[in-house]
C-alpha cells in the first residue's frame, strides 16, 4: 500500500506516493523541515536539502569509523 504526502513550495502543491512503512518516518521528518500547513519558499527547500545531506555525511563518517574498529 502507499500513502500520499504533500507539500506546498513556491505556491504550488507537490504530492508524493510513498510506501506505508516509510510514510510515517517521512511525514515526521517533513514536519521538522517544513511548514506542512502553509507555503514554503525555495530557500526552505534548499536549507532542508543541505541539512539532510549533512546528516547523511555524518552517518557515513560514523559507519566508516565503526567499520575501521571492526577491522582491527
């Protein structure tokens, strides 16, 4: 099954269909990064993109650190 999540950016509505299991997580994250009930400007979208990529970068650094410890 899938669930539809939506967001207004630059005065336009964007909807995505995602798997039910992922929808809860994505909805929670979107609520942290965006105004779910109102409009979001492009600057908000860029900031969210940079924040999420920074989180990914930190996760990858941590994975590398753990992998190195396991190799010893």
